[in-house]
C-alpha cells in the first residue's frame, strides 16, 4: 500500500515538473538575448544512489559512474541533446511482478537519454528526458529530470555540477550527483538583431 502511495507522489512530482517546464518553454524569449548556437560536449564522473528492493525489503546502493553528454544550444535558453552514463558495478534488484526468488541482475548498465534543456537564468539549466537503461540482461525505460549549474573557466570551457533523478517504472529509481568538464564548440554566431 505504501509503495502505491509513493508511486503516486512520484507521478505527481513528474507532472508538476513537466507543467513548470512547459510554461517555461511557452514564455517568449528575451529579444535582446544573445542567439549564439553551439555544441557542448561534457565528460564527467557521478555518484548514484539506487533505492532497490530485494525480497520485499528496501535497500540502498551507492555506485560510481562515468557520464558523457552532448547537447546543441539553439538559443541561450534552449537546447536538445543526449545524456549518457555507465554505472561501474553490478546491480541486483527485484522488479515488481517477479516472484520473490527471482531477481534482476544488471552488469554495468548504460543509460542513454534524449534530453531537453531549459536555462531560466545564467549558469542554471533544467533538464528532462525519456530514454533507456541498457544491459545484457534487461533493458529498462527511464524518465530523467535534473538540474545543472555551470561555471565558465576559460574561453569555451566550463565546469558543471549536476543533480539527476531517474524514474524506472516497476523496478528501482536512482538519484545522481555529478561533476563534469564541458567544451563548447561554436556552430555559428548570430548577433543581436
């Protein structure tokens, strides 16, 4: 019963995040904002906390991982891209619907998520995406939400901090903290109109 209530709360939080994101995308962009386009490539490390169930009991697992992201910024506020990561450990959980003695083991799962970014203020980006966690044993769907904070280091370089939350229906959710180094590659520059 408690699990159903927790799932409903998570779904409501995802709907609220989606609604806020939709409102933000619907707002008109500042006409005087810089409209430069660039590709941003990021490599990073992350620490992921996985809440999982084994034999009906909740247990937490902390896992290290690597992250690789690529995103294309259409404006100073909007981007689309991919977030990807690999967890550096085997994960054992018991998805809903399986017998108590059946467990799902995933060896070094890789997540690939097409993502939309919105930057409401300088340095802070919100992101959301729907993708997959892939492993030899079983592929899982996931919905990813998160936020990033970036600090410019030198021309076209940035260090960033990220917080991500992955919802994987009927299995386990995860929460990640990351640190990455990004390189911006200018595609074209369109000055102020």
